[in-house]
C-alpha cells in the first residue's frame, strides 16, 4: 500500500484534504491525523473490519481497546447507553479537550473497539484538524495513538511515517502535537470516578469539578498479579525505546554524579550511552549522548518533548539511557507515568 502524506495548516486546514481523508475513513480505510495530545490512527469506529486494520497496522494486542473520537457533542449519545452525572460535569468543564471518558457502551459499538468490555472510551478532541475531519466523516472515529504498538506515541507526522508507512492509507501532517502525551483517561461509568491514565487534564483539575476521585494503582505502580490496570493498555511495556531506560532519582548533585559514574562504566564496556538531561543540567554531564528533554521550570516543555527524545535515542542507537526524574505534581504525574513505563520502573536511587 502507498501511504499518502499531506501537509495541512493546523488551525485552518484545507477542507478538500479533510474531505478526501473523511471518504477514506467512511470507506473502511486508515488515516493518521494530529490531535492536541499525540497523532491518532483513525478508522470507522462502527465498522469492525476497519477497526481490525488498526490492530494489524499497529501490531496491537486485541485485548487493548480503542478510543472512539467524536467531532461534536451530538456524536456522544448514539455510542453510549448512559451519560452519568459526573460525565456531564467533566464534559462541561473540559470538552473538547485532552480527556477521554469511559462510559457504558451502546450496542452499536463493536467488540473489536472495546476488546469485549461493556464500556467504551470516548474523546472529543479540540484540535481543528481532528474535529473537522471527524465531523466531515460523520461517524465516530476509532483513534488510538498512531505508533507501532510498544513504541513511544507519535508527536509528529514523521514519527507516524517511520512506524506505519506502507501500512495505512493517509497521514495528515498538521505539525507537532502541542501537548505531546496521550489524553487523561477517566472512568465515569460508575458513581466514583477513577483516573486510569494521567494526562493534560490533571487529577487536581478533575477534583475541582467532581470532588475526590480514585486513582487506579497501576498509574503509579508496576503492574503485577495483584495490580491489573483497569485500562488494559496500561499493562503493556509501553512508550519505550529499544534502549534500556534507567531512572536516577535523588538530590541534584547525587543524580549528576551517579549518571556520570554509570556512563563512564558503561562506555568502558563498549555500550552506547544516552543521557536525558534538562536545560538546568545539560552542561553537568561529561560523556555519552546528551539530549535535553526540556526545562524543569516549564514542565509543559518536558511533556511536549518526551516521546520525541525517547525516539531520538533509538535513532542514535543508544543501548542504555539514564534519565533524571521529575516532580509528580500536576502535569508532572503524566510525565512520570510515561517515564516509569518507558523504564519498566527501573530505578537507581542515590
Ligand atoms: P491509546 O489511544 O493508544 O493511548 O490507547 C487507548 C487507551 O485507552 C488504552 O490504554 C486502552 O486500554 C484504554 N481504553 C480504551 N477503552 C477502554 C475502556 N473501555 N476501559 C478502560 N480503558 C480503556
Ligand atoms: Mg497508544
């Protein structure tokens, strides 16, 4: 298959391009498109055969359900069998935007989308390209992240091209994704909301609207026999480059010293060593391939760059990557959740 790559303006996309993409979706094809979180891989969310193609293209395990995206609020009601009170509050406060809601599913949603669950995950993205495309398609669009399963989510069209070229019909390039980490996932199917995946809409922001919520333990602990994530996708080693990622935590000086020591040891063994540094520390490392993920004073820069930098370590062939860690407050929770997964919770504490 030849994958068509088309550039559009992120704010005022060419509607002719989006019409062509919408036709592909309605006819059972696959289109990758930008959203405010990461690039999504779209298919007709009511067509089980089309959704199967998403699993095939990504190499995604079939028990990992997809997210259905909608282009306006009216798109919600046909695909759920109940909108809970908390869902209504969250929708008013944060939609369109980077938060996905899990609700009881309607019969029209195929099992291929939900992995056999009786709930469905739904998002109404705010990105102009995503919204217009879904509206033009006139169907709910199943859209998980447009990466090969297990690789870091794509924040640029070039990442999608690298993973999926030749496997999908079209890639719409709308420039870099603004937020850079996947959406928050909140289960509002029962009385007390449960945070399944942290993202741009933080726990604190959600609690400001619906009061105290629960957090699925798999958000901050390594999945095990006792800790089975409620979002099936969270159990897989995710977001990871080919290198082993090791997180180094402790005081600033101890972390720098430890990373320098480990780098020297590994270089002696003939390994290619990457270091994920920040603007604040980039000049403190002596050897290895040092990449700056962002500015500690501006956590949004770290969120926006994290997946791009993890992919870069693959590109430059790092065998091992040492990374600093970040505060888990607010948006830091999403950053540390993804980093913990990339590192499979592998820590050096010093
Ligand atoms: P992705 O869009 O690639 O980040 O993948 C979608 C995420 O949503 C995965 O982690 C899924 O496990 C999760 N998800 C989808 N549907 C449900 C559902 N009904 N209940 C819980 N989690 C879900
Ligand atoms: Mg994904």
